C-alpha cells in the first residue's frame, strides 16, 4: 500500500475516532441531564453508556427509562409527573393531572451528539468502501519495478508469518502474481518480514529484489531447514538487485528481510 493511501486511512480513522469520542461524551452529558428530569438515576445511565456504548444506552433509555418528565409541585416544589393525582410529599392536588406531557425538543447538546454520531458512521462507511475500492484497483494493476519494467515471476513467493519482538508503524505485507510485496514506515531495530517459496532448480533460478528505503540498508537472510545459509545486503538506491540461488538446495526457502534503521521501506521480491 502506498504512503498516501495509508495517510488517508489513518486520517479517516483518527477523524472517526475523535467523532466517536465526542458522540460518547455528548451522549453521556445528555443522558445525565435528561435522566434527572425524568426521575431516573443519572449515574446508572452514564455508566451504561460508557461500558456498553452510547447507542445501546440511548436505545435502552428511550425504550425503558424515559418516562414522563418531572415537574415541581405548585405547593411544596417536590417533583411529580402529570400522572400523579396528588403530591406524595404534601398531599396537594396536582392541577396538571391527566394533561398530556409537553413534547420535549432536542436541544443543542442532543443535536451535536446526533451530528457527531452520524458523521462518525459516515466516515467509517467511507473508509471501508475506500479500502475495498483500493484493494480491487491494486489487485488489477500489474506490478512493475521502480524503473517501470513489468515484473514476471517464474516461481510464486508467498508472505510468511513470523514472530517479531519489536514494533512497527504502518506495515503491510502480501503476495500477488507470484511477487512478495511488503512495506514498513518505521520499525524497531531488527524488525523483519518473511516470505517463502519452493525452489526447483537452484542453478537455473535467480532472486530479484526491488526495494526503496531511506537511511540505512536492509539485510536479506536465505534460510533453509531452520538455518541461515547466507545473508545479503539490500540497498534502496541500487534499483533491482539480483542474487544467485545456486548455493541453495531444492526445496522450501525462507526469505527474511531485516531492518536496522531504514525508514519508508517498500519492497517487491520475486524469482526469475
């Protein structure tokens, strides 16, 4: 994945996250205020919104918790609803008994919460749609080297899972049309990516490596049967580099690209 789409993805995620956080905070404030007006325990609804999510809390509140609003008794000021014939505190008759409750309008706080929630959902939906479109377009685009030449792989290389103890920022890995592709923006020292392929003719095959990076060089380990056969140096300024496979035995070969300080790494490795 190119750097620009990654930046757009991270930006969309950050915006959606901020809007979701704002939606949660505003929903909690609105629930606290409105539940007090309707005789509900405000702390309970706020905790429900925090731990179960604001959408679930709001649904439960409107279905089960939001009863008639409380109004002060004209005699003693105690809270009562229009369904109460008499005040439970002083016994005075409720002059508004049986009258329909006034329709509550959504205030500025509620409108802001709804707006944040809707925009957050739209951002996430747009992000998912964009990722699908990008993945489809990337899969239909032929792979080329940094010089623009078409890549033709004679043996397929697949990305392999590997254990890493360090950290990485903006990392991708995959394989397409027999080409192993990977990218890393920044990593800890020694962070690595791995691929594998089945070698049939060591003397008749050659490994092509096309990597761009900033700063330090990378190391490429050739591993068979759990042992490193040899290690080569990859430079991001040399264009496509070719490495012989004649010293390897037929069978599965594991490749490991190890970073020791390079940044903005983008690579394609294939067998010719």
